[in-house]
């Protein structure tokens, strides 16, 4: 699968997963809170921080009834416009946030939701773009982003294979093959029994690109399982304090959980090792506890070895047990004492 690189960090099967802390609306309308969240993400070991770039007016129109009223789910009772007005990250914050992230040596990028957001992010030299699940079908937006020649991370929540294929084709048709996918379930929060982590392997097989998990389950189990399935990116909503009661805080993780996620995913990656049946160095000292062939009776020179004279026992310094039948019936060359190893140099 083709590797991608974000701000000098290679994302591929060679490295632990690239872990993205998604701030989303967890700044709760405060740029100071946004900066503090970026800092905590850095301290927790995240590879990058992601924000979202839109305004209420670039998302929808100001209307509070009919199609524009949310009638179920986490945000029930909000109109679309009022939800986005509460959750958005103002354009005028962006330059300050990018400078702050740079000063703290952590990568910051964003999900743009229209062309004006892309233009803003380009002016700030954003190193990558994220396509939100709900925007994967916005092919004109993907076309516009692809022309910027930056890596594009696409979430696949709600999308069919055909819709994912179309999004990838549009990016490639516009000269951009720096593509990664996120398996994603667009349910907030996602029940763990609906996470369907095996989808990661299906996306890898079909599209031959880097595939990660954009996770909305509670806790950190799903990212660990995803890492074991070969996910090379993990995105998780991140907040300093879940009790802040922001629009996304209920399915976000806090700094302590992020530290655990990073540590556990890194250890999981290390545990995967290689796809080879090779004995690792640390096993060598334990070979003595394997079974092997030993004489259990004293024998005289030229005496024939009978089944009662040898056993397959520990330790492992004698001949391997597979030679048991071959040894029986042969004669010994010299005096044998009980407890001597069975070896070819004492057998005729």
C-alpha cells in the first residue's frame, strides 16, 4: 500500500499508528481552551491535532423548523444552524492556533467544509486535509482539495463502496494519489458491538491505500483492536474534561485516556512483529525445556537399544523426538550411563 507523509511523518505499515486528537467543538467557544487542548494533546503523545473549519453559514441556512431541525440523537432539539453556531471554530482563530501548534511542535490540520475553508487553510500552509464522513459525497469539494497536492484523509462513515470509489477517483483524476481512508461509523457514540473493525481489512484489500480508524466508541479498546488489524491511523475526539459538556464531549477521551491509547497502540504495533516463523532471540534460552531423547538405562558397547532404554523427556539437549523410532533397534558404540543424551555419535 502506498505510504503517505504528513509534516515529515511517514504513515505506513512500518510505523506505529498516526494518532490524531480531534478537538472538534471541544473548545466550547474559547480560543484559550482550544490552545490548552492542543497543549494537552501534545503532552498526551498524540501525533497531530485536528480542528474543523467552517462557519454556520458555510454549512447551512438559518432555519429552525422542517428539514433543518434535528429530531433525534445526541443533538436532538437543535436546528442545524444553531448547532454549528455553537460548535464552529472561528476563521479568525485559525492563524493563532496554527502558530501555537507550531510553537509546541505538534502538527495541526483540519477538515474544511467548503472552498472558502480550503483557501484559508492553504494560506496557513496546512500539511494535510481531512474529508469528514458527511462530506465524502461532496465531489466538487474533494476536487478542489485534491488540486492543492496535500495528503487527503477520507472518512467513510455512511458511505457505500461506490461512493468511496468515486471520492478516490475524483482525487486521483485531479492529480492527487496521497490518499488514506478511515473506517468510520457515524453514530455518536458508536456501540462497541457495531464498530465493525474488520472493515479496515476490507478497505485495504479493495483500495490499496493506508487505512485507519476514526473512532466514536467510548473508551480506547476499538483503536487497539484496529491497530492489531493493521490500521495505520487512529482519530479520536479529544477533550480536556468531559464534564465541560461540549457538543462532542460525551464521546471524547481525556488526556489520561489519550496517554493510554497512545501507549497501548504503540505496544500493540510492536507485538505484531513480522509475518515469519522465526525464533526470536529471547526464546533461545528456553529451548532446554523442550523434550529430546535421553538414555534411561545403562548400556554396554554393541548392545541394541530397546524402547525401554530411551525416553522423550526434558531437557532439550538430545536428539529431537522425531528420531525416536529410528534410534530403537540400533546398537550403541560405547558404554552408556542413565541420563546420557542420545546423539548420533554414540549410535552405530
